[in-house]
């Protein structure tokens, strides 16, 4: 297995190594791979990676990507967890407080701005939209406008939920899996369905 892995890395082109260098350069822990001129020590990398499972290498590359992404955000607090497949199309418009966590494959179309408060949990495949169009306009494509989405502290958004532009989800609220949230959710409310409707207060017995 080790010999096979080593052989695969010996076949990697110079352009592939350049991409590795760019990604790893975002993480200080990989600085020892570089000489003062900034050239990647190819033989060292090949030797090290030959003993590392491919899955682990992919994790390291993803970690480097997330580190670079966090630097581009409008704000990023401490202990923010971003899982694989996270996408945001306007990172400078996304503001994350401390302790926010994202499951895999979350998408934030954030041109209109998105703020997420402390310890909010956003589960896998959630979509947050901040741009919409006027359905009554003669040319709907040119009628787009943006509206900020705000998610307050200690909110839990279930898997596959969709949050529409201009919505505010207040502190302690729970959005059920697959819900489509079209209007504000009050504190500690539990909402489900499409469009989302209130079914209870999460603190009720």
C-alpha cells in the first residue's frame, strides 16, 4: 500500500505541487515544507505523504481550505466549526460569532449579508438565501434585491432547511429538518414545514 501511494505521488505534475503549496501555505504548521525562496521541497513532501493515507491527506487539504476561508469572512469568532462542502458566495458579508457550527454541505448565498450569533448550530445541507426577485416584475431577472438574514444565539437549524431573504431567527429557536422559513421566528419557537409554522415552544414540557 505504501509503495502504491508513493508511486501515485511521484506521478503528480508540477502544477499539482504548486496547488498543494498554495493550500498548505495558508497553515503555519506546514511552513517547514518550504525553503526561504518559497519553493516546495518536493522530495520531502513525497517521502512524508507516502506513509499517510489518502483520506488523511484530503482532510489536511480541506483544513487548509477552511483556514483560508475563515480569513476572508467579515467576522469569524473563536471555535467556529466548518465542515466539508461548505460554500459561501460572498464571504466578506458573512459574520460568525464564537461557537457557530456548520454540518457538511451548507450553502450560504450571502450577497445580502448574513449574521450568525454565538453557539448557533446549522445542520447538513442547510441553504441560506439573501437574494430574491420580484415575481410581478416584467423582467424578473433584473428585479433582484438583497435582504440580510440574521440568526441569533443558540439557534438550531435542522438538516435541509431553507432560510429565505430578510428572515430573522431569534435566540433559542429551533427550525425543523426540511423547513422553509419565510418569515421571522420568535425566541424559543419550534417551527416545521413549508412554509414553516410554529408547533410549540421548545421549553414547554
